[in-house]
């Protein structure tokens, strides 16, 4: 229990609120900036977490269909509802590219797949720069407010001619509030950034592996179309240089 029967945590809370309300203009400005950074960071973290969770579920459903032997054309048209599955989006993009004549050879198909994979990963990494920036600048913003508050306390000591805690204590406590807010914004941003980046790298590896499977399935689709009695080597060369839209 605290003074006069008031719980100590209530006393601290009241003192904390009072210090914020009596903070200077610069300290309040820094606290508002840190609060905005923290709210946006938490929003990004939660949205990314929810997106990747839904994406994983949809990718599992799509891969079960892909491994079930369905034609790529059926998969492209029958999985439009799986809009958050990277593998499904990649297949639909390749299907459209082949229909537009943008993947007329195995080499062009490989480059097309690489560009689409890069685009998907770049979309996953969107807003991560905000988390990285928040984690970097928040402690420095807090330190700026702390230094400014301590400097004000020393000036107050000079004006009043006293170095007692009664004179410098409130100013130092007010200064340290910005440090607390700075760390409170930076720590979740660092944890969220590292976690999301790890998830992205894992999903990127899975997407690259699926891209290789899709490329092989499209290229090898030409082998059964080789005419009887033809040269196997010529058939293999043709299969390596042409991707037929009929395979979709």
C-alpha cells in the first residue's frame, strides 16, 4: 500500500500522467511522434501476422490441388478465391503470360517466373522499412527529450541556486519519460521486424521451390507431344525451347 492507503501503482500512474501533462512543448511533441510511430508499428505487425496466417492456409489448399494432378488451366481458373496464396497467384500470372505469348520458350518462362517471384516478395516486404525506421530512430528521439529535460533541470538549478531533489527531481523525471516512450516504440518494432522478415524468407524459399516445380511441369509438357519415330534429342531440344499453351 502507498501513502494514505492509496495503492502504489495508482500513485505512480497519477504521477506519470501529471508529468506528461506538465511536460514542455518539445517533450510533448516527441511523445506524440513516438505514440504515432508505436501505433502504426503495432498495426503493421498485426496486419502482417494476419495476412501470413491466411496466406499459409490458402497455400496449403492450393498445393493439395496442385499435387492432385489437375491441369494447370483448371487450377488457374478454379483457384481465384485463393487470392492470398502466393503459389496460386504465381500460377495465374504464368497462365496469363502464356496466353499473351510472353513465355514462348523455357528461357523466357524462367525469367518470367523469377520476375513474378521477386514482385511477390517485394509486396510482402512492404512497410517493413517503417518498422526498421521506428526501431532505429525511436531511442534517439527519446534520448533527445531526455537530454533536453536534463538541460532544463540544470538551468533551473542555476536560476534557483539550489541542487536539491525538490528542484531537479521533477525535471529529470519528466525527461526520462521520453526515454521510456522511445524504448516502448522501438522494442516491439525490432521484434516485429525480425519475426516478419524470418517468415518472409521462409515463404520465399517455398515459393522459389514451387516456381521450379511449375517451370519443370510446363517444360516437360512438350515431351509427350513428340511424334512417334522422331529423334529423341531433337524432341528434347524442342521441349526445352517451347512451352505449349495446350499444356494449360
